[in-house]
C-alpha cells in the first residue's frame, strides 16, 4: 500500500469514507497494491455528484473520484430476488452502516475496512482468518451469488503460496450451492472472466482443485473434470494421472508466461485424453484429434476470445510433433510451420513453443529440465524466414511453379540447418 491511500482527500472532506476490500487485506499481508476501493457511509448520490464524482454502472451506486479515478461506493445492502448472478435488489441510503455494507461481502478477509487514521475495522474476523490462512464466508448471503464460488477459488489460487485453505463450513456451503443448481445460472462471460484471471494467479491449479472439491468443475468444465482418474504411461508420465498432469502443466505455464493465451492453451492441450477409449489405455493414440472438438466446445460455451481459442487449437493439434522435433523429416517440419502460419505469425508460434515447454516440464521430476526442442524450432523458423521468396518468384518464369520452387528452397534451408551428421538419420 502506498503511504497515501486517501489521496485526493480535499474532495472527500466532511464525508465518512473508509478504504475497503482487497487493499486492506493486502496491506495486512504485506502485499503491494495499486487499486483502492472506498465505501462512503451516511451520504447519498447527490453528495458525491456535487463534488464532481462521476457515476459508473447502472446496477450499483459507484462513483469515480475526479482526480484519482478510484472507486467510491455508497454503503449498501443487497437482497436476493431471483436465481443466478443478476437476481439482486440493491439498497443504498445514508442509513446503511459500515458493518451492514461489509456483511454483504464474500469472504471475511475481504470484509475489513480502514479509516483515515489507519485503524482497521474488522467486524467479521477477517484478521484472524488472515493469520490462520483461512478462506471463510462472511455470512449465509454468500450462497446467494454463485460467482462467489469462482472468486473464492481464484483467491485460493492467488494465495496458495501463503498456504490458504478453504474453511470446512464454506466448502460445505459451496457444495450445497452446486447441488441446488446455482452455478448453472452463471453467465458464460462471468465464468470466463474469473477463469481468465485465475489462470494468471500464483498457482492456478488451486482454482481447479477448489472447484472440483465442491462439484462446480463438473458443471462448468466437464471436459477438464473428466481428465482425473485417466491413466497415462508411467514411462513418460511419472505422475500417471492425466488430471494431475494437466494441473502441473498449468502451473508451469503460469511460471513461464504471463500471456493468457499460453495459459489457456496449457489448460486445454490434453482434453482429448479424457475421451480415450478404455481398451487402449494407458496409451492415448489420437488424443490430439479427439481434443480439437472439445477445445471448440469449451471456447464456444464460454465465448473465449479468438486469440486464446486459436492458440489452444494449435497446441492441441501440434504439441506431439513439437516435442518430437529430432524425429521429424524436413518436410514434416515445414508442414508444421505452414499449418501454424509461423512465418506470418511468429509471435503466436513463440507462444505455442512456450505452451509445449510447459507440457514437457509439467510432469513429475521434469520441472527443472531443459527443453531444447523450442530452440530447434526457433532456429528452423529463422532459416526458413531467411529464404528470399521474392527472388525465387522473379527467377521463375512459370508462375504456377513458384510455390514448388519456394517449398524446395525452404526444405533445403531446413536440411542445411539440421544436417545428417547432427541427427544421425536421413532428413
């Protein structure tokens, strides 16, 4: 927290304001933050509008400070009126107390406030739960909003390095919510929003383990849920269980990259293993092709952005060949580069290599191993890109032969780079 969490206080003089939520929690944990949210008690909308605050949103009484752009919300309560995320009636007026406002929040560690003097207001035991490394709901109102299951799972992923665990009573409440069908009312955009944020947390696998424990993962992402309990060949996968492997890959992807598309591709790359015919287990021959329609189904259902969908498709389809660079003929190497559109989309191809590295290292005992295949693919891409397509086109009098001449030149570039003496085989 900066030294001045109440910056711009000239415009709030005379108002009863408190810093609330994540900024207070992170301050007590010793984590830095640059997001400040405030609650205003004993005021109405006209009081803020008269000071130049700008209203935002239609459902909640939230205003932006005209100088700092921080959010100031009028103290409010909520009442459940219908199933799902949108079924709430908001009540905000000067009579709503700080304690009543904090009570509507999801977790006790998010239900603390700080006044201008730095005093912590903690009516629901958030500080004790921080010290106990416990994620606990504030009240039974938690069950009124299914998004809170996703938020709690995301906080579990964020604070996994601190050892936070879900309180047993909160875990039981989430199971009741799932059984009551609350998660079925979640809108796809909100599920994706929370999933996307979770993929970039410190340990994203915790997000999925929390959802599995309460039964929500099977309802929201059955394609991922079915990976657990599916065996793999121990020679290549010491962890054996496909679900365990998927989570190791996901955590490795978060370690290697901050790019959402890489993290999402890591999550999706082995979905086809969940539909492997039992009679060929623990082999997963053909899982790449089986995985593609599953990736499509997830992306369509959650309305995943195109860049994430496209990389997930590529990683699903090509990760096996990327791993086996040293076993591929030059023509196959070039085919992969062409299917990936690597010459025109080198940044996306780099993301593919990172996701494949996460797959390789996301196995028991492999986390610190090197992945030389990535550098080999970068080298051949550079060699192929160096072929002068324009010169070839100008030198070929027969236009219909230009693609053939260009491919031949690119194959020669690959063969020159990856010589027979280095590979011990005929490329």
